[in-house]
C-alpha cells in the first residue's frame, strides 16, 4: 500500500515554514524522504529509522513516530530552492532480506519570492 | 564521477513493439530498481534486483521484463503486452546492507517513453 502524503500541494512565500506528512497503514522499518525538481531525478534528503529520532539537514528536518506509523518533514525559513515535489518512501519487509520501498504520490511545494 | 546513466533520454514506441531501456551504474551498488512515474501517481516500483542473476517483481510488473546479468547493468524491456507504456521511467540503485533499511537510493535522469 502506498503511504498517504498530505497536503497534496502547498504554496509558500520565501521565509515561511511548511510541514509535509506521510502516513502508512503498515508497520514501518524506515521512512525515506526525496525531493524532485520538474524533469529531474529525485534527490535523497534523509532516512528516518525506527525509534522516533529526528534528523536534520540544513533547515529541513524530519521526525518518525513509530506508534502512529507516521513521518513529518519540516521545512523552516523556506528558500526558493526548496521548490519541487517531495516524496516519502516507506520500507516494509516481507521476510528475510526482501524489502522494498513504496513511495507516496508526492507533495508539490512552491516557494514564491 | 560515479553515477547512474539511463539511455535514451526520450524513446518512442510503435504499437506491438518491444523496447528496451538501458540503466548502467558505476557506484558498485548491489541493488537496482526500476520505477514508473505518471503525473500525480508518485513512483511505482516495476522490478528490483538485490544481486546479480536475481530479481523480484514490484507492484506493477505486468507487461515488463528485466535481466541482471552484470552488477552494473539492469535493462528494462517494455513489451507489447504493456498497453499504456507512456510514462517517465526512473532507474535507481543502492547498497544492499541490512535489507536496504538505511541505504539511500540514487536515481538516474530518467527515460521518457511515448507511443507513436
């Protein structure tokens, strides 16, 4: 099952903050976050592992709530370069070492001057 | 520089024709993946391979086939059985360790396939 991302789209002015959520109905081993600019390849941002840890990358951070099977991506003081589509990918195991990443439908973030 | 190379960038397919998309990586990654991207659908997994000579079906494998004869290469064939092949196809790779729990995926620049 695809994880559910919300919101589907968000428009910000430069300097504003945003939160993107990613929820799954299955038990998760980890959550991956990627950003894709139009016509380009997705670029890795960060991985959140079980344990509720929060990771940061410049002014972009994320958390993983294991009990709720939910992850949130926080973008603070947004810059024009943050524009793009953000995807969460959830890793679910099916036994042994056979894991696969399932991506959500994405959240389109537009940062305007 | 290490990376993933997909070719061609644009591909056109005639009705009833099979076409093959190339994906080569020099990152020394064990695992490779193929995704299909349609507007508003996110990335959907077609096939993945964790080791040479082994691969598994993803969520939308029907109408596609793959091979993994070399570690560096994971070509995808879109067969005539795939009735709606128009999409953006992305290849990715990662280290295999710990079932890929903490291994990021690195993506190629994609191939855009259209029907003539």
